[in-house]
C-alpha cells in the first residue's frame, strides 16, 4: 500500500465506520497518547525497564500502526499530502545533511 492509498483508506474508514474525524486538537492529543504507548513498549523491549503484567499483551507493530493511523488522520484533516511532504523532507535532508553525518565523529 502506498502512502497515498493509506490516506485514502483511512479517510474512507473514518467517513463510513468512524462516522467523522475527531477534531484536530483531539487527534493531536490521541497521537501523543499513542506515541507514549509506543515509547512504553520500546523502553521495556529495548531499554532498561521491565515489563509489567499490563504490558505483556502489547504489540510493537500494532502500537506503531496506531501512531501512523492518527498521523494520517491529522494529515487528511489538515490537507497534507504525506507522499509530497515526505519527498520534500528527503530533499531537505539530502541538502542539509549531505556531509553532516559523515563528518560526525560520534557516528564513526
């Protein structure tokens, strides 16, 4: 599935099953919540924190998909074409960071 197709599928789902989009501010709060849930799993899987019983049924891929879903909702609501935005972001990074990381002693 392309990013464009994902944006279309989310929009279709929201307008049929989900009835309507939550407000942009509500979705921003939900995105923050979903990123927190992802961070919790990352900290327990790859960091120093131990799992609690309530964390054991969490799935890393599902948490990442939740973050992506809400980000797509926000893009749809605000008229952002994520394909174009990502392409422009690559261009920006290729110009700005062309030598930056290669010259970073911390990365060698």
